C-alpha cells in the first residue's frame, strides 16, 4: 500500500465604480518610509511614502536593485540591474546573478522557523485540512527533486504538472526549481486534448499527476485524462502518479508511484545555481488566435515581483494566514498561493473545493476555522454567493480578516459593496487587483496601507511600485490628461513581466510590443479618472473572460467548426450575471442537417468540453438556418455587429456599408428576437 497524497506529509514527517462613496483606509499622517519598506532607507529624496511611488518609477533601476538585494537570497550577486528594450521585446533583469528559487521559498525559512506552517491544504471535505511546515515542505521538495534527477530529468527540461491544488503539486513546482527544470502547470479542468497540446508544445517528457481529483464532493479521473493525453504525445516517457484517493487506477509501464519512490530518496537535495534569466516556468494562456501561448517567466525577477506585490498589496505580515482560493493552474495560484507567500515565509492556503461545497458558507466557515487574515478570490464567486444571502456569511466569525482581494475580471459595484459591507463587515479594505498571466504579478491595485489611500468601489485605482501605466488612443497618441479612456499600456519594464512566448518570440513581439511601439500593450482598455485613478474597462481583443477564466473566442470557434454538423461559426462574449461573461455561439449548420437547437447546443458543448474545458462551453447558441454570418466583403466575420445584436443595441449597429449581405444581419436580429 502506498502512502497516499493525504498522508504524505505525515509519512515524510515521520521519515521526512466610480461612485461617490469612498473608503479611506489609512490615516493621512506621514510615516517613516524605512519602517514600511526597509530597502527604501537609502533612496535619495524619499523622505515619506508618498514620494516612494514616484521614486520607484523615475528611478526604477535603483528601486528594483535595492529590492532585489534586500528580498532575494543570491548565490552570487547580479551586476546588471536591467537590460531591456521594449521595442524588441527584450527583457532581462539582474544579469550575472545566481540564485535558487526553492532556497528562497524554503531553506531560508527553515533556518529561522522550521516549524512554521507553510501550507494549509484545505481539502474538499471541510475540517479535513492538512498542515505542512516549512521543514516538511523542504523535505518533500528535496526527495522529489532527487527522484526527478534519478529518473533522468535534467536542468532545462520542462515538466508538465496536471494536479489540483495540494502540497505535492507545490512540492513538484519547487522540486523543478530546485534542480533547474522548468514547470508547466496545466489547470486540471482542461481536457485530454488541451493537455496534450500543452505537453507537446512544452516538449515535456515527464508529467506529474494524481490518480483522481476530488472537488465539490465529486471524483474526477485525472490519471485517466493524462493516459488519454499522452497517447498523442510520443515525447512523454514517464508519468508520476500521486495518490489523492485510495482508489487504484489503471497502471502502465511508464507510470511511477510518486510517494512510494519519494520515500526511498535522500531528504537533502543540492539546489542548482540558476541564472536570473533561466526559465522558471511556462504557463499557457489564451490569446486572440486559436493557439494558446506558453508565456515564459524566469527566476529572479518573477520571484521578487510576486513577493513584493504579495507583501505590499495585501499588507501581509509575518504570522498571517493568506487565503488565495485560485487554482494553482492559473497565474493567480502561481504568484499568490505559491511563490509570493512562500518567498515571504508566509502561511498559504491551498483550496481544493468550490465556493458552494458543501454549502454557500464554505469560504467563511474556512476563514473562521483557519483564521484567515487575507482572502483573495474572484468576482464570479462573490456574485454567486451574494445571491444566496447574507446569512451564509454572518453565521461565521470573520474577525481575523484584514484585507479582501478580488482578481481576474472587473468587479461590479454591487458585488464590491457586498464583499466590503457583508464579508468584511465594512472594516476590511477591498483590493481590486488588475494584472495578467503576462505581468507575473499585480500591476494596478489599491494599496490600503499607503498614507491617505482611498478606494473607489469598482476601480483598480493605482499602479504598483515601478509600474507606469499609460493610455493610448486609436491614433497611437499617449493621452496625458485625466478623465479619459484608452488602450492600457505600460511604459517601462518591471521584473515580473513575461520574457517571451515559448518557441514563438515573434508572436510575443507582435502581440505585446508592435501595437504601440515602445510600450507593453496589455490588450485591455482602461479609464483614468479626474483624480488619476484607473478603472479597467475590458478587453480590446477577442479574448473573453468566463468566471475569471480567460479564453479566446477563436479557440472556441476552432473547436465548434470541427463539429460535423457545423458549416461555420462566430463566438462572442456577452454579459452574464454570475460568470461576468458567457459564451455566445452563432452557428451556421451544414446544408441538409436537420436538428433541433437544443441538440445543437448539446453537441457543441460535448465537443468543446472534450477539446478544451467545461468552462469554455457555450451557454447560448443561435442557430442560423440556411443563411450565413454577417461578413465584410473581404470575408471577415463582423463580430461587432453580433455583439450589438446580443446586447440588444440595434441603434448601435454602426456602419454596415462594408457588409457583404445585409440580409444576414436581418436574419440574426430576427432569430435573436425570437430568443428574447
Ligand atoms: C485578464 C488577464 C490576473 C490573474 C488572473 C487572470 C482581466 C484581470 C482584472 C481586474 C478587470 C481584470 C483582464 C486581463 N482582469 N484582473 N481586477 N479587473 N479585469 O489572468 O487569465 O491572464 O487574464 O483578466 O482582461 O487582461 P489572465
């Protein structure tokens, strides 16, 4: 009998809105800048915290050099702070420096506080949490690092991790960092095909998974999904399988019983000395074409940025329990469940369940039981819980909470107010944090501890240290005034930004640096208020955001078009009460196909969940019989028109003169009308 994932820590331990209402969060008194941020002590002309932000942008090199010296344990120091040229998509930080990320996240804390809890694994069943100390996590990481090495993994290899949030997933990420491999965590909700595509693109010959997942009281067959995926990945030569449940699963010759083999390994593993710019991980995300991009993050800059934002946005202090409920398969989980909190020696929660399991009080019961101090979640969950009523929140003691965070999509005023008033008892600042997989960490967000800081509901407010946002109009002019909107760009590099797209630097340049030469283009639009505060207004490209999960409409169209009954399709996002955005598919069926709309939806959903993931499934379809989609004369689908029809804004249809066949739009309006 193998030790299971549940008790491996024991085994290892044994042997191893722009609204008038504003919230003031801090007094306006001036504070000692060095007490706030020790490395700022030597900054010339920075006598108080209000000048620190300015300094971090105007003297960004000095700022980041001091932060890097202070926050990162170096094996050998860097000699070049940065070497960046945004126009060429060249980004390098801390040249010449050598470090090991796992040492920064583990060993240095084991030296000072080995018995401090690093991870609280909040398993699906409430009350069955497992705590892992820094000493235990280091031991797990080292054993796994040794096992990977013994099984042929070398520095520079990329390992795909397909696991739900659990200590062994974190140990897997850190074990890669320890031995100089990179990781590619794939969200365990992705289908076998989506997983296979990412394994192949990342060229992973090793995959790490669990036998089964457990979420919301249901078991998912993750190992089976991996087996299916690797059938089309000849490069995969071994699959490490951890046991999350006691249930045996089909075993093949390439499978490795992970916990069992870990126990046979040494509990000390020499950390690799990595260059600052060696790859730490790839993380796939959606763009506006069908093919997901593997964004590349490197060692020192990413770690520093995750650590600094974690401390200063959330006001994290030693001894706090940090509860980020994102899955580790997304960048939020990487930066704020794993790297940020662990670099800061924090205690971080790994949430395996759902907001409504076993009931809608889950989050707040967990806050009470684990004494969580900072809670970080997604607006979609807040909107869902709000509908169940205040009693599910008020049942539980939330007095430990100090800061509430929101991430992944805009938070509407109603949800913001409820989060603030009901969840936080009107006492905890809400930080609406804007950032992306590409940015590595939070870029625009309130910083409640700043003197005189105010928060306007629904606004992401102000840039983080070292971040200089600019708004650019459609003609490419930088907008200097306030009370204006434009494309959100960032004018100078920061250490946390992605370095490239794996195997496709050209796409990296074209997507982020070509639209507005010299600037990093985020893909989002933003409004800057009279006071200079930012509000994110949404994507400017064909990327949509479903329950905080990012997906390209082109990716869904690709799959929908593979359905044998479909001739062509257009997918758009539409405003959805709970999800933020829902997926709306317009489909033209092949000639002669005779099928009911409900059956079309079922077929499409089957295909999309099989080829991408459940969250990407259309909520709504409009089947367009006989005709075709509204297109320009050059054949481009006019999604703008479709969006207007779905928004019921017929007045706003705009210029239709370039349209190939105006009858197409009539048919859609009529069809949509029938659905109202
Ligand atoms: C896109 C990035 C940030 C980590 C999770 C998502 C949208 C993100 C906010 C926010 C409004 C937001 C943007 C962004 N987004 N945070 N606070 N307010 N929109 O990371 O999957 O890379 O998605 O999510 O559109 O570009 P991601």
